[in-house]
C-alpha cells in the first residue's frame, strides 16, 4: 500500500519529489511555475530543474542514505504530463528501481490521454489538483488553458479543463490507479466549491 495513504506508515517511510517538469499548460492566478526559489521550501518551489539523468542520480544517492525510501513522485514545478522529461524520468526509475512506488501530481488536463503511458511505466498513484467544478468559478482561477496548441480563456477554458479532469479521473480509476484530489483554497472565490469538488470527484473514483 502507498504509505502516504496509510496513517500507520507515518515517519516509517521516506519519499521524494523530483522537479523535472518545467513547462505548464495552464496558468493559475495563484501560481508562477517558472519561479526558482533558493530559500522557500514548500510544494511548487524548487531551487533547480533536474534533467532525467540528474533525477536518477538524486534517487540513487537518496537510497544509499535512506533505506526506507519507498515513494518517488513528480509534481512539477510545471505540469508533469506536459513535459517529456517526466516520462523519461519515470522510465529510468522503472528500469533502475522497480521496487519504488512511482506517483505524480497533475492538473488533469492530459490525464486521460496519457493514462496508457503511465500504466506502461508502472505509475500507481496520481494526484489531481481540482480547484473548481463550476466553470464560472473556474474562470476566476484559470487565466488560460493550452490544449493541443490552442489557447483557451475564460469560461471556455475552465469548462474544457473541468471536463478533461473528470475524464482523467475516470480513466485512471478504471485502469486501477489510485486517484487522490487536491484543492487550493482561495478565500472569497472557491471556498464553497470544496464540497462540490469532493462529491463530483468521489463518484468518479477519486478519494
């Protein structure tokens, strides 16, 4: 079982995230994926973007230091499924450390289209960040969406993103992946959406 979902595993296993995905295909009003930060250590910030080979070296070094390393994830700082480096890194990890649990975080726009590739690379868990299921509210959060090279804005952008997120969750669940949903609380904008997000995603297989 993935230790992140087992309360008894807390402090018993190590995990690490690899910042190999630089580009993003949506622009959230609260996010700057191009920001490299040398002193602010929190999700979404990184000091450096790693190449796939550098990421593998980091994992090799970590395993020597932490024998309880169990999970390796890719969470950005951009959108993992929008970067070929994500799949190159997952391939290297699967070849060198097949015992590690591989997971990634995504905005979900490309999840349904990349699901077969994730299965082939033995990814077991995906986390989808969903901040709205109402397109009008979503239009206040997402400045633009880049899908197949076309830029969408406003309600059209958020409607497309929400539709693809639901499709991605359903595809992942039907193919046996564990799907977790994250949301960014934006006071005054999406606070009342969180219950709706939980309802809509849970009926599609997320938790």
